[in-house]
C-alpha cells in the first residue's frame, strides 16, 4: 500500500492523531502491513494515551509523561476521562458477548524496530485486549519521518544513531 491508498483507506478527517498529512505525503512515505493473531503483538502496540509518573492519565505535552502500550493502558484506568472509560467498557462488553476472535484493522506510524504507534482505534484495541479473546490484527503503518513536527507524540521517542526509534527514558 502506498501513502495515497492509506489516506483513502484511513480518512485523515477521522483519524484522531495530529499528524501533518502534508509532510507525510510530500515525504513520499511508504506503508508497511503487519498481520498477527498474537495478543502479545496487540499488547505491544503503542497508544497515544499517556501515564504520569504516578500512573494517572497523562498527556503528550507532559515532558515526564510516558506513552502507554495497549497491554498496559489499564494502569491509568482509574483516572480516565468518562468518555474513554465508558467507550472501552462498552466495546469490551460487546466483544465478550460476541465470544469470537476480535478483528481489528488499525492505522499506525512506524517507530522503527517493529514498533508501532497507533494513530487511531485505541479504544477498540484496548477493549479487545481487555476482553481476553483471541485477536486478528492488521496494522498499516506509515514509514515516515521520526519528527515531532510531523506528529507531536514523536517527541516522546528518540532516534538512535542507527535510525531506529526508542522510548525516551523519563
């Protein structure tokens, strides 16, 4: 898939991330695809949800706040905004009622070394993980610049000399 197809498939007006779409399209970014049946893979996807140093709900603007992966998002649940809490609960309950493998198609941004930051669909991903059910995950990841000017959340990731992104230690 190329970036034009990605934009057609994942409507930029719907994606919740503050991605500079002009910068991505002008960079002629490629898109990688990953399919997995692994709950561990789902758990390892980075979200745009953050934890403060005391494990309450954080924000990308917080220098000491750190990005959460799908599998650890629950650690801040006691301080989630009401809409997030009810949305995740509603989705999790619906998945459990279906009692089938959960199928997710998600937009992402590559952080290098096989790591991906979800650009949207975090409520569904967290709910699927919390459901305990089998998953079928397809992630389409933009292979773009690791630059906070392109995506502010990238400020929480550093680039190693080899060019791969790593989480910033707080």
